[in-house]
């Protein structure tokens, strides 16, 4: 798990004897106390940690989910990977590597099946079937992720 913790936040967690892997289990107000941060910052850190607890989900896709406005798995239960990637691509202005959609499908799956051990690649065939049947939106960005300016 990779979290963008500042030096003092890491130090405060160590002093409180809180391991990063336990962050998703901590209430936001309590986490803010441990971090000595704002509630907004604690909510952000908790969300990054919670999404990265899903097998094969890393910090970039976790950040993308937060960019879409989701801060917990509970918020993801009624979503679909296809709708999420369509929104993300419009928001960012470029289309993503297809595995990003697989990862979003994986997150939605885990929101609905918390005991699952599935990884993002278990959703590749599902995405491919869906895209053959429905394609992509007409207004999908033209530029691919690998040609965007960093």
C-alpha cells in the first residue's frame, strides 16, 4: 500500500501504534486525530488505503476513484465499471488503458463481494464482451493515455 503521508503523519501513526494496513478500519475523526490532520485529509488517506486493500488495486487507480468523487467501497456498490471509466475518461480528457476499466470493475465487484479474492485481470473478458456488444460512447476522448502530456 502506498499512501502520500507526510513525515509528521507517519511519525504520528507510529506514536499511536497504528499500522497503515489498519487505516481503512479507523473512523475518519479518529484517523484525523492520529494524523493530526483535517477531517478532509483523513478522509482522503482512508479512501486511498481502503481502495488499495483490494487485490491488485494500486495507488493510481485508487486516486482515479477518488477523482470521481468516491471515498469508500460502500459508495461504489451501485456503480458499473463501464460507467466509471466513461466518466473518468471525460474528466481527464483522454482514454485510459483498457485494464483501468478492468480495475474499476474489480473495485465495484469487491464493494458488493467483500470476501472476494479476484484481481483486476479477472474482469478482462467481461469488459471485452461488454465493449463488443456496446462499444464506447460517441463523445469518448480521442487521445489515448500514452500520448497525454504529463
